[in-house]
C-alpha cells in the first residue's frame, strides 16, 4: 500500500506529527510500522500549507505565482496513536521515530480491532471513514458497565438502541424497556416464526408496593408527619392482613379506609390526640382521591411486574399513557424489585431473578434529572453503581445530557454520542467521560443523523461509526406536518364537492 505521510518533529507514545503530500483526511485511520510495532492511529488534526505562497509577495505577483505553485501543497497533521494492532491495542512503550512512514490502515488491521465477533458482540455499523469495515461492540461490557446514548432530538438515538436490541435478541438476551413514547411495542423481531416482544401488564397490586411507593399515590409528603404516621400504620396492617389471608385481596381499599376510620374515632375519644383528627380526615380524603384516580392502574390480583419479565425477550413497559408522577413510581418500583430479586438469586434464594437483564430508559433526563429529586433517581443511581455485581445493565437514552444526573452518567462507561450541538451538553458529556478528548468533542456538532462517536470498554478504542438502520423498528420516522395538512385539505375539498353535487341534484 502507498504511504500517505512521514512522521516529523517530536513524537510521543500518544501522538505524532506527520507531513503528507495529500491523500489523507481528518478522521482517517493510519498504520505506523517501526521496530516490532504495528501501531494504529487516527488523524485528529490536519492543516494545508504551501511554502511558496506566503505574505512576502505583493498581491499582483502572488496572483501570477499561485498557478505555478499548484501541486506544491503539503499537509501537516497530528495522529493520535490508538495502540498496537497485534498486542490487543496496548499503547506502545516507545514513540515512532521521526522519519517513520505513515500508511493508510489496512482493512485487515481495522477488522482485527473493530470487526470481530467472538460470540459476545453485536454489529453496530461501519467505520465512518471506512465503510468497508464493520464495527462490533461487546454485549457483556454493556451489561456490566452500562451505556449512555446521547444526541439532539432526531439524532438517531432510538434507531441506535434498536440496532443494539436486535443484536442482543439474536444472542437470546433479555431486555426491559421503559418505553416513554410507546415506540417499541411494534418492534418486529421474530425467533422461530414467533414475535419476541412482550408487553408487560402495567397494573400494580398495592400489596406488592413498598409503603413509600404507595404513599406517593396518596400524595402524602414525608414532612406531613401525622398523616404519614397514620397512613403507614393503616397500610402495613392492611397489607399484613391480606398477606396472612385474614382479609381478602379485593377488599384492599375498604380495609385501608376502615383502619383510618378507626384511628379517627379514637382521636375523637382521646383528648391527648384529639387535635390529630383533622390530619386523619385529611388522609382519608387523600386515600379516597387516590382510589378514584388510580383505580384503572391498580389491579389487586396482578402478578408483580418483575415476575412478568421473560428471558430472551424484549419486555416492554409502555409508559406513554401515564403521567410523569406515575412513571416515576413505576420505574422506581420495578428497579427496586430488579435489584432485590437479583441479589436474592446471587445469594442462592429460589424466588430470585434467574437471568441478567439490560434495562433501557428512554428520556433518562426526566427521571434521572440533575435538578429534580425523583424517587426513581435513587434506584437508577443504585443500579448504575451496583448493577455490575448482579448482572443488571442500564442503558440511558437522552437528548438533554446536561440535565442528566452527572453521578449516574459517569457510571455509564460506554457511550454512543450522536450529533450534539449545545456546548453545555458537550461539556457535561466530556466531564463524565474521562477519555473523551476535546478534539473528539469538536466533531460532535458536524455529525449527520445516525453518525456517532462510540467509546468505552465495549469497543476498546474510540471510533466514529455510521450506525446501521434498524429494520425491526417500524415507528419513529419523522412525521410530515405539511403532508398531513394537505391530506386533510384534500379530504374536505372532496366532501365539499360531493355536497355541492348533491345539492345541485336536489335543485333539479
Ligand atoms: N443510522 C441511521 N440510518 C438511517 N436512518 C436513521 C439512522 N438513525 C436515525 N435514522 C432516521 O432518523 C430519524 C430519527 O431517528 P430516531 O427516532 O432514532 O431519533 P431520536 O434521536 O431517537 O429522536 P427523538 O429525540 O425524537 O427520540 C428516523 O426517521 C430514523 O429512521
Ligand atoms: Mg427516540
């Protein structure tokens, strides 16, 4: 292969400067052979110079000269060294000496680094500057070290997530999606002719909830001490009676309200607690309101959501029809249970959850917000920190990285960053990802839809990737407002014409 440049000046084990006569572009992969090394590099900077054309000439002379100097252009650039191809991409200990030739990276070398499936990987796409080279990412690394998928709205996040889902399902992996827009329900992925998408019943059995989870439905804050005290007692007694078969499951609300009524009567009779009556009446009203508002959501015979999860499937919790408060309670309830059940399994309990799960959270900035303290934020950050030990992976998807809780984001060791234009978002991502150099951050605004910077243990060395198009995902394509308006206008015109025709007919 023909060389594209020669190393000049000073070089280190991380970076070299090179001179080239052309034939090299920003983002190209190159190969340097010296001593025992075959080192892969990435062109991170490039400048064009022509020593014959400079400021020492008058304009009219330069205008004549410039045609003569054509072909004397040189390119000076910088290469980031990524590692030795034959040594698992270890960074070389000695720098390439000046004079070392720079070659375009061979397809074989690039495939050695990006293009091999050792049985645990999925195909994400192709290298942006080398469409002939496939890029694979390691699924085990995603589950154990989490993943953040970040981009402006419409940048291609859901498509990227769908490509990952397809790859994981091919390996019989288990996925749970908190689907904020109901866009994963019609995912078309079949195994042995059968769909592997399972919609989980979004019904809660109150006795499976923790008191704190239930309390949110009744709108009782933790600083409403008296209301909290009585509701807690009534809830615990009711749940215990149902669990022990003393009360029947379908009498949950009645039992709860009658417990509270007993407390109210006591307060009327006992002068010591008489002034607590107002609070008890308040909590009774709140429970009645909760019963009315959430009757649809509560199902007293429902199997817990976590027990509905099937291995090898894309399990979808459709949150598109519920408000943020309910979504928060459901996500925190499910994540708490996932963590508890996996811990039980690892410690040898029979009723534990037997298989690892990758959980995908779309619109992660809402529930794992940097400013608002949601209930689920606590469990999201627990899984981000501890999930690794229990086979619980987290994939956070967001179009507003700077509104994402930075502690949680920094636990996502793997990142797929598509187009990001806002400097605040870029800074936030850069702070969370230590290895994200400012040169790479500079690339982010100029990426097109579906083009991404991929980094973390799942890939080994960072790469710019053109993400594949996910065939299984049917919804999510941009709607055309103009097309929809025109269709409506066309229909009303047709109706008008028909009416006119019928009226003329009547006249005759
Ligand atoms: N790699 C790709 N190849 C081809 N088309 C793509 C690719 N990525 C995204 N698209 C297209 O771009 C559009 C937006 O993609 P997508 O829905 O994945 O974006 P998003 O970032 O999830 O958007 P939102 O912020 O609205 O959730 C879709 O029509 C999708 O088909
Ligand atoms: Mg999306």
